[in-house]
C-alpha cells in the first residue's frame, strides 16, 4: 500500500509516517517544505500548499490512501487563513481523491468541533457540532472541514474522521514548549481554582488510531462517514497534567493563579485589542482558552474501541516517562 500523509513532517504526521514505515508500507509526505527527518527515513516528499488544488492533486496522484493531518493549528491567527487552509485545503484533498481515484481518506479532526458552553463528561459522537466556539477560528474551521469530509463519503470514497484530544509526547511542538516558555518567564498561571478532568492522548496512540481507521476502511468495515473520539481513556486533572509535563521537562509546577472571574472579564478585551490593532503573535488570554482550561471535557471512546479495535497501548504514566527520557537525552 502507498499512503500520502499531508503534514507528514508535523508532530502527528511524522508519527503516522514512522508507524506506516515500520509495518512496511510505502509513504509519501506533502507539506510546505522539506523535512530532514523524513529525508533520513527516505520518505518521498512533495512540497506545496494545501491552498493550491493543483499541488494537492499532484501529491495525491498514484497513492492508495490519504491521511489528511495538515492544518493551520490553534490557538490564533487570521480567520481567512483558517478558512483557506483548514476548509478550502480540506476540500482540495477531497476533490483530489475523487479526481485521482483514491478511495480511502482518514481525516484528522479535533474534539473542539463539539465545543460549547456545556460541560462535557463522557460525551460521545452523538454530541452536536458547536455553533459559536467562543469566537475561535480553529474549531470553527475544523468543524466545517469535518462536515465536508463526512458529507463526501459515498460508495466510491470511504472516509473517516478522528478526533484525537490534546496530543502530547516527545517532539510536541505545541503544548509543552508553550508551557515551558511561559513557566520560565513567570507568565504561566492557573485560571480559577478547579482542576477539571480532561482527556489527553499520547502521540503513538494517536498515530496507531489513524492506522487502525485506515485498515478498517480498506477492510470494508462499517466506519465510513463516521467520526471517532480518540483519547488515552485516562481522565486526569488538566493542571495536574500540565504540572506533570513540566516536571518531566525539568521545570517546576505552576505556582501562580488568576481568578476565574477576572480571566473571563479580560479575555474578550484582550481578543478585541489583538483584532483591532493587528498585534502579532497570540494573545495571552482568549474566551476559548479560558473555557478549555476551566471546564471538564472528557469523552467516551467506546465507538473507537468497538469499530476500530482501538486500545491505547501507552499509558499516561509510561508516556510521561518516555517524555522525560527524551528531554533529558
């Protein structure tokens, strides 16, 4: 089998690439620039932009399966970029699969597509899509992209959407570097007094879920047109997890706190200032961030276990030990 991984040089994409290679599959990566790590693995690389339908179709040509992991990540950016990359780029992938006769597509979504003011405790795939998303463009754009992927499924194109929650582990370019930088600068603070239960997923588990989804599609199992939450199936306090990751990185736990009421009041003001003055970088506080770090959101992954045969192989404890070892080597 020959697979295309969009975003093959990214955190999740590269883990999927390695997992595919380990089991003997042929892999092509599509990303904006070449990646030395993929070159060392002798992975075929095609460079281009998701916003170019021609570039995407060239990348899709000649493969049997597509893993679409590439996206403009959270937490902040130009809404037009989120639309062009996450929505239009995904549409380009769908169209390229249809044009090139590729019959299987695994799309990397996010649990944020169901974000709402409602507390999520044991939520499953029956949860409706969010509507407002607290003004955040990442979950809004990913929800629209997921809808398009699932709507494209028919007797020719079999596709599935996975919603891995808070992927972490060695090589994480998102969560841990941000935590460490802010902890070292004295700018990392808990919001509120709660330690809300959340789900996370270790990187190897997330990658394995993608391979299982692809195998299920190719075996003709009844998974096409469906979305699945993917987690480590181990609920943990969000700030407890942040502290444990910091300790694994050789840092001290968070020792500052911001009152929840103050954070809720400041978040829309900070967002407004960033939009009004076109400030660079990401705002320290947003409505979506405040909601995510102060409310429980954990999910029932029974469907992924039943339909995909998914079972997280690496526990949180083992993953943290692997993280510590990787960062200390």
